């Protein structure tokens, strides 16, 4: 078979190189559509590769390409090699397919930004890094992609580096894009540190970093529950909590909304945050050897899901609600991995990629229409004005809520059922409650954004509250006041395609009572798992309960927020402490700030001003100052009087002669 | 009878005169003359010693000193002219651009 796997990451890299080097000189349309084209081509190659993969017999479903040896030191070697099995097949299809759609959407979304070349360079580079991450055949190459993704997220979150406050038309104060980018990067570094240590420990105990050998050695050399494998997987999981925004490292993701919306959709919904989930699923052999870690993964996952969902209940900013729902859904995926239902986790990853990208892009269309204003207290009534956005957003919201027959329903139900079947009733119950909360906050967002009467006036001018920010929303869109309109076709086409995905992707993985779980079957060569069979009555009961959770949540949200919605305000007034707790996101940011960021800054300042400024600089400066003072003293000898020099010479000669003569 | 001492004393006097001229005068021309005087005082001593020791080495040195003196005057006068053109003034105490 011809080797084509390398083309999948290479095409976006080519796009990044060309846009990065000459993009500024290209016309806008050429530069941006080129970025889309490389992604589409990459998708084409990926589809072709996956078709080739499916043609292989199930027990040998791996396409392995080694390009060259990257490092080789003693017994250690790392190749630049790509590894396509059903698991990475799902990932490359998601990354390139949804990625291409988001790139296309970005053409329309960034149509008014003069820095289009920089944007598309970073976007393509991101896709490249992500594809390296999912296609790598060893942990070191995976780590390269992992870090590349981190860097690109920094570049893209901080894309509007010269703007200070992106909260338009509201009194809310968010982190500036610069600070958000730094926060994302630093928080991710904490996780990466764990990943690095995990890799070191892996090489130390198992003697290799390439997937095949690591898993083979792990199965033959390590016992279940051995301390070393527990520590190793906990370290790897720390890396996953960073990238996949789990407790305790989820805090970066909501602030990452400071980037342009296609970035939020691409990185913080569909691809980057799935890196941690992918990594854990990829290392399933190791994780299965460490039951303690698996329990940690499941508990962290369900806690993250629940806590993020409760925060999402009270947020006012549409994108923040979606961001917290991403954190929450990632928690579900971790829960699935933690109870050993790897294919269910990956299935939810895929369906989530569809509907969350869709929801973010829909929010972006709303932003475009409303001159960047996203405060849901001031939206409303957009259903008639933006029908395509409304209907696609509704489909995404139904999928996210887990409404029966939408994609999110099947994947979430599979996760919950897996929790139940493995006997973790507590986890299952928390998951069901979270599902109810999910449906509630999702439809709260839908109703507040699209339903009811407009809470804005036509022609109203919305600006940021930040006086120093010269970039007003009106500049960006060339519109003097609010005049909402449906987005252009480059933006609506991706919405429609993603909506189809959100509608139908779920049918790939039907529960056993409804049909065949093709998705799990497809992933079987990787995970070697078959579903636990339970009586159909129980299965129906579980399905009924998750459907009921979704429907009750949706119903409650409609009751609360349609018409003149006094219930939420009354509830908030009735439980002020709880409301403030949720509105302020459990004060986790403040907590981290006091406990870690402030002491860190204090320590950095101490080292900067104290050790570096006083001691090191003091030494260097002191030496220089002493020499300068000495020189200043000496320079007075150079009087500039030639006769003075002559006299000095004469005296010197006389002294020398006297000394010579007087010598015994 | 003239002894070598007479010549040595004369040479020393001439040298001291030259050095005094270099040290006390501010006119570079006079200072150059003082330098010439010092060189020729040394020449006188060389010739005297050469005669009394009946060795020609001293006279060879005199020729070398004469040559050097000629070159020195050429360079010195050229410098004086150049300085005069640049500053309209050749007072040695005024020429102190390199004062520290």
C-alpha cells in the first residue's frame, strides 16, 4: 500500500507555511480559501486512509508508517511514524472533517479582520499539531503534537492581543485575550509536566515509548495494580486534566473564549480538549492495569461534569455557558474512560465534536449579528431574524441535552449505562443529575438568546465598557448600530452540515435494544471490549431515565425562561448564597489566584528583584562601577598639556637613570 | 687641552637647554628646535666619545640620529601646519582635545 498517512498532517503544515510566509501579500480570499483547501484535502486523504483501514481484516487493523528515525540514543529511539488504527481513524476524521468546516466558517467570520494571514497560519498549524498528536506511533511524537497544540492555542486565544476587554455591551469584566492566552498556556504546562514525568517513568520501567512495545511490555512485565503503573497513569492523567480541562486544571478553558469564535469551536470544543481523552483512551492498556487510577479518572470526570454544569446554570455570557458545558461534557468522557467504557467515551467525543462545534459556530453567528454582544440578558428574539442559525443551534442544543434520537442522547446514554452496568450506581446517579442540569442550562441559553422578545433596540450602539479599547464592535463589522441579520452562506453551510452530523451521528452507536452498536464494533480491534449484556427491561429503563432527565431539564428551562421569567430571579433571591457561589464559579479562580498565582508572583518578584536584581545585577554592576570609578580617577592624569607629558617623561627618565646609576 | 669631560659637560648643557625649551615654551616651533638641540647634544657626546675611544660606532650613530632628526622635523612641521590650518592657532596649551 502506498504511504499516504504523512500527507494528513503535512497538508495543513503546508498551508501554515505558505500563509505564514507569503500570506500577507496574498489577496484575502486566496489566503483564507487556501487554508480551507488544505484542510479539505487532508480530510480527503484521511477518508481514503480510513477506507483502506476498514478493508483490512479486523485483527490486523493497523496501518503503520515510519518516515524516519527522529532520535536514536543507545537503547532509546523515537521515530517519526504514524499509526492508524480505528481509534486514530475516528480522531483524524473528526479533526480534519470538523476542522475543515470550521476553517470554512472562519473565512466568513474573519472577513473583517485585517490579520487574516496570521489567523489562518495559526489555525492550520493547530490542525497540523493535532493531527500529529493523534497519528503519532509513540509517546514522544505525540508529546510534540501535544505541545504544538498548546502553543497554537496560546497564539489563537491571544489573537486579539491588542484588545483589553471583549465583553461587549455588558458590565461583566473578562480577562483580556493576552491574559487568557497566558493562563491557558501556564495551566496546560502544569498538566504537561505530569505527562512528561509519566513518559520518563514509562521509559524507565518499560524501556520504550512506542505504542506497540509499551503496551506489549506493560502486559507482560507489569502486574495489575502495581504501584509503578498507578503512578505512571496518574501522571499521564494529570496531563489529560490539563488538556481536557478536568478538575483541577479546567480553569483555563472558560477564559479561552477570548479568542475568535472559530478558535473556540475548533480548539476548545472539537479537537484540542479531546487530546486528553484520546491520550487516556490510547493508553487504555496501562490504565486498565491500574484500577486505582481508573477510579480517580471516573470520579474526577463525574465531579467535573457536575461542577461545570452547575456553573453553567448561572453564567450570562453565551460562549461561557458553552465553555462550561464543554468542560462538563469532557467530564462525561472521562467518566466513561474511568469505568472502562473506552468506546463509549470516544463515541461521546465524536458526537460532542459535532454538536459543540455547531453550538459555538452558532454563537459566533449571533456575535456577528449582534456586533459581538453575547450577554444573554440583552439578547432575545433572534429566532425570526436568524432562522438558519436558530434551527441549527436548536439541533445542537437538543443533541447536547441528550434529547432522544439526537446524537448526544445515544452517546451520553451509553456512558451512563456503562456506569450503571459496571456497578457504579453513585457515578450513574451523578451523571443523570448532570444530564438534567445540562438540558436545563442549554435550553436556558436557547430561550434567552433566540426566544421571547428582543431585549435590544435596532440601531443601538454597543461598545465595550473599556474606554482604552479603541476597537469598537462597529469598527469590526462596519455597522454603526445593531442591525441583526442572518450570517452569510460561508458561515451557514458549515452550520447545516454540522447540524446533520449532530442529528445523525448518534445512529452509529445504538444501544443493544435498538440495534447494533457499529461504533463500538469499529473500535473493537483497539479496545478488545464487548458491551456487558444486561436484561432488555433494565436497558429500556436506563434509556428511559436518561431521556426523562433530558426532557425534564428542557421542560424546566422552558417554564423558567419563557415569557416574563420571574422564577429565576426569585430563586436567586431565595438562595443568594448558592446563586453567588455559582455565579462566581465557586471562586475557584480567586482561590487559585490566592493560593498559587499570588505566591508564585511574589516568589518570581523576589527572585527577579531580590536575587537577580540585587545580587546578580549588583555583582555585575558593582564590578563595572568600581572599574569606572578607578578610570575616572586615572583620567585626570591626562591633562591634555603636551608640556606636562614632556615633564613627566623627563622626570621619569631622570628617575630611571638615577636608579640605574645608584644600583650597587 | 680639551678632555672628554669638557665635551660631556657641553653636551649636558645643550641637552638641558633643549629640554628647558621644550618644557617652558608654548610655541611648537620653538619646542621642535629644543628637540633638535637635545638630539644634537647627544650627537656631540657620541662624536666626542668616538674620538676618544677611537671607535667609529659613535659616528655611525650620529648619522642615524641625523636621519631620524630630519624625518622628525618633517613630520613635526607638517603637524604644526595641519594644526594651524585646523585651529588658526598653534599654542601647545590650547591643543588639548585628548584631555581626560
